[in-house]
C-alpha cells in the first residue's frame, strides 16, 4: 500500500505546485509592427527622413519633368525627318533617362539604408520601454504578435508601450 501512496502523493504534489505556478505566471504580447507605424519615435523618424531626402526627391522630380517634356517634343515631331536638333534631343533624353535611373537607384538604396537605421533606433527604444513595463508590471513572458502566437486582447500591452514612448518623447522635448 505504501508503494502506491508515494507515487500518488508525488503526482498530487506536482499537479498542485504546477497550478500555483500557473496562477502566478504573467504573460503579455506586443505588436512591434504597430509600434513602428504608430509610435511617436517612428513618426519623428519618418519626418526626419522626409526632410533629409526631400532635396534629392525634388531633383529627381525635376529631371522626370524634363524627360517628359523632351519625350512630348519628340512625339510631336515624330512624323518629320530627323534633323540635327531631333537627334540632339534623342541623345539628351537617353542621357537624362540614364541619369534618372542611376539617381533613383541611389536614392532608393540610401533611403532604405537610412530607414533601417532609424527603425533600429525606434526598435531599441521600444525594447527598453517594453523591458521597463515588463519589470514594473512583473510580466514573466512577453511575446511579439508577429510570432503568430494566439492571444487574447486582454494581454496585449502594445498600447502601454506606445504611451510610454510618447511620454518619453514629451520628456525629451521639454528638456
């Protein structure tokens, strides 16, 4: 009889202790994509990038307008025999298109690099905010929603992180 009671007691103790641990366990989820879209630091980073790249964007738009004007001229004189001015405009358009392609490629590469840098800063700020919130509210586990983990909205702490980041931005602006 004693041999049966000991394993039964151990099993009961294990079940009871696991229920106690489960009662104390606190989990949350956070949506980093939403933080990258809606947070104050993300909006600031986007504004910074727009300002930083606006001159180059305007230059590209100006060259695009020039290319369209030349293209319109060439289409207008398409039925006439090509003369020196016509060939000169064709060369100018070819050079302009080649410069435009190069400028757009460099613009996109530089913009993507800078976006990555700025988003890394935002993610670092969000990570610090998340750590502070998780420690203050005694979370045992916080998962990213992007990991496709089922969760209920009541454990989503994304709004808390967004509010924390906004408050930190306000503090920095007041200094």
